[in-house]
């Protein structure tokens, strides 16, 4: 998928269960919910997601930027070898987010953690502005923490300093590493 402009009331692009070997490039996204992998784990026997590459995109005025979402209490599956690189954000809420406790409109009545295993996920050269204080959020599963998550050259700043003073990273149940310049300060280990 290349050289398209998408504006909607939902995800600009949504990558669902069973998706393999997809390359997305030069997409202009917004308004909408950003570029999403998921939601995953809502149904039994969902196939894995793997080998996804998103690059050279602009995301503007969206409620999320780059998002991976899984349902709590989900059946087991995996999403791996996912790369987001060279992405420009303009006035985006939640520019980088992994949410393994996703349940829209309170449609979920379980406290069980997601069993979708997320690993080998890279965010490289993501830059621009966030309209929310949490620019990077990794809310991973208690049962299966996100593994091998890497951040390289992340540069996200507040859209309006009068509204959001500074941006930050929030992490739970993630094993990862950050390389080179990082704004906001990473909540995974820095190399």
C-alpha cells in the first residue's frame, strides 16, 4: 500500500489477524484513529500477524498515531517482526501506543490479561508533535510482556506548550531498549 491519503472516523489503516508480509509507505493519515495493528485477540483461532513494515508516513490530527491493540482475556496468538520508521506526527494524541488492555465502549468484562504475544517491534525515527502528555505508551500484558521492543531516534514534542508542558513515556510489562536521541525520555533501557 503506497502513496495514498486516508481520512476517516476510524483507523486510517487497520492490520488485522492473519496479516503477513505487508509494506505500507508514503501514506498521509488524518483525521482518524491513526495506523493500527489490531485489534487482536477478540476471537478464537485468530492467526498471527508478522512481517509488517510502515515507513515514510505522515499522521496528522488523529486520536492515535502508531498503535498495536489487543483484547484482555484473549486467546493465544502472536504479532511480531513489526517496524514503524520515518514517521512524521502532527498534533497527534498518543503518537506511539501499545495497548494490551483494549476494550472500546466497555465491551469487556474480564480482568484476565491478553495472551497475544508481542515481540520484535521497532519504532525508528518517529518525530513531530503530541497533543497529549503521554507521547509513548507501552501497556503490555501481565501474562506475556512485550519483548524486544526498540526505540531509535524518537523526537516527539508538545503540540502547544501552553496546553501540554512536556511529553513523557509510560511503560508497564515491556522489555525493550532505546538507542540514540530520545524525546521524551524512554521508559525502557537506554543503550
